[in-house]
């Protein structure tokens, strides 16, 4: 089970101050590390459960998508806001279409807007939504269900689920890293992240 340290955010996404300092070369290194983290979750030999409370944004939502099961409280919110700071959503945004559908993925990635837990469940991103007070019990119940199964069979099933994935996902992940680096050769990341910081200072 993967969880945040509190209920304000599971993973609030990448540090924009760090993103603002990247260039094409360091951008590739940065996004490769995030890719490797998400791939480690996808390749982990036993089921992974994301316990989601509060905000789950950008790389955080991609990390949650890489988990096998996602359970959230009813106050959770989800977004892929990268386009709002001048960069595209890449790597594991690539697996969102098979989770929430092509149309919903386009809306999420092209607007950068957020959705609440109810909408995320309706789209198919979340398996269960419960009040915050019931979140740990919901996760524990799912763990108990898994523990009723044969451990070797569960490991074999997870390996098969990975094997059944569309090969285009792997090609898309590799291409995404290249595109992310190329974006830093243009002016938009600097311009839009500067605008983000200026708006934040004015609040």
C-alpha cells in the first residue's frame, strides 16, 4: 500500500522550482527518474494499492495510475496540470486512456483542470471512494481480499496483466521522454513557470 504522509496531498506533483531550472538535457534525466519510479511500481511482483487523500497531481496522478488498485476518500482531487506551466504531460499519462478512456484523457491533459473523486471514479480511475474516516478500513478490506488468494497465483496474475498490455504503451513511454526534453528547447516552460510564480507571489 502506498500513501501520503497526511491528507492534504498524496503527491502534489513535481517541484515547479526544480522544473523551472531544467534544460533539454537535465529535463530528460529528470523525467527518466520519474519514469523509472512508476515502472518500479508497475513491475513490483505483488499488487500495489494507492491510498489517495487530498490532491494527487501531475506525476502524482501518474504514480497512482501505475498502481494496481486506487482507493480514495471523497475529498480527493486529481489533475494533470502540466500544460498550465508550459510543458506536456508525458510518460505514464500514456496509460490513462486505458483507465479512463480516450475522451476523458484528452479533456484532462488538454485543459489541465482538476476532477473530484466522484468524477474520477465515474471515469474509471478510482476503484472505490469512501469518507476519509473509512479510508483505512477500505484499504484494509482490499488487502484482506488479496490475502485470501494464493500468493503464487496472485504474482502470476500480476505478471500476466503486465504481459497483456498493449505494446504501444511501452513505445509511448520511451517517446514521451524525448518530447519532454525537446520542450525545454523552446520558450514556454520558462515563460509559463515564471507566470505561475508571479501569480503565487501576488496572492
